[in-house]
C-alpha cells in the first residue's frame, strides 16, 4: 500500500498543536538525563495490566474544560508522564488525605 504524506510547517498547524510540537522539540534538543532514558527503557508499550496492587480494570471518563486540560498537559510534560499516569498520580495525592 502506497501512502502519501504532506509535510506541514508549524504555521499550518492549529496553534495548540504547533506549541506542543515546539515544546517537544525544545525538550529533545536540551537532551535527557541518563535517569530519564533509563526509566523510558523500563517501560513496555501498551496499557499496563496492573497499576498498583490490583489489575487495572476500572475505566473513568471525565470531561475537562480547557483550563484544567492545559494544567494537566503542563503537569504531564513537567513530570514526563502519560495522561493516564498523571491522572493516577494526582488522584493518589488528592486521596492520600482520606
């Protein structure tokens, strides 16, 4: 199967996507620590079978407004986490008080 691809510039992308790609490129240009690379190699692709002491069988869908979504994106980037892992981590922090 032949596939054709178009090469786009940042100017041709929606502003939020262009900003995301630029931030990712800048992060890659700065480089990663040995620790970050080591952690990345430990991860396996796909969904985790367990994310705690029990299998990960519960799925939660939630709608976020733009402001919360942007905050979550910043948290994910700062801590080099997937969206799901960031949500789990933040839930653990919030629920630790209970």
